C-alpha cells in the first residue's frame, strides 16, 4: 500500500539493515524512544548515520497508486479494511499527520493496529491477536496482506488467511482468483 524504501542516495544505511537491528525492533515495539534506539546502536554502525535514517525517512513514506487502487476496489466490494503495521511512535505520528485526511491513505481504513501503540511487532502472535480483538474480527473471516513472508506465515499460524504481496499486479490477480475482488 505504501513504500518507505526510497531513501536519499547519500543515506548510508539500507532500509533492510536498519529495520533488522534489535534497537529498531524495540523502537517499533514502542519500548524505547528514538534517542534510546540511537544509543543502543551496535558497532560497526555509525550513530549519526542511523540518526539521519531514523529522523529523516518520513518524507520517503509515500502511498503507492497500485496499492491504493486495490484498497479502493476492496472497499467498493463492501469489505472493512484495517492497517496492521510496525511503526515507531514518532514516525507514525509524522506519517499520520501527513496522510490522515488524504484520500489515498489513513482516512480509507476502518481502524489501525500500530506496533508501538500495542507494544508488540509483526510477526509476534500478540499483534495479530490485538488486531482481531480490538476490531472484533474473526480470524477465519480475515484476509491479511503483507510484503514479508515471515509476517504472512505468522498470520496463517493464527488462522488468518494471508497473501504475500511483492507485486501489486500479481496480488490483484490472486485476489480476483480467490473471489475477493
């Protein structure tokens, strides 16, 4: 649905590198602040590079038109839609302010479960439990879509139907094949 991996060319940290670090996971889970995450950065990573990454990635979070199109199609069929996302608090607050009223993003969803708000992250089972309980959803009536195989497998282990999205055109075809669109 959205993308945050289009970082400036001079950014020395790769998104996958930064988001796989334990200090990032603690930040996404809402257990530590941005400053604490920077302080916990392990060697050989450069703290200033990480700070630039953590503080400077907001402008690079952008809704993808193909993802928004699928969202619009799903909503037109009468399905409820929810966000389940790993976001650290400061980053989520910034993204939400940018897109809360936008026709292309948060205003289209019926609800959200954000990792830093519930203190657990995908693929932990607890975050899927929060999604289901907080929004009164039944696992067997829920379809989860994610770009991570690990997150898809975790949802399936919870009894939730799940699809891996690496390409929006392929996702659209799979959803049509399943009768969801």
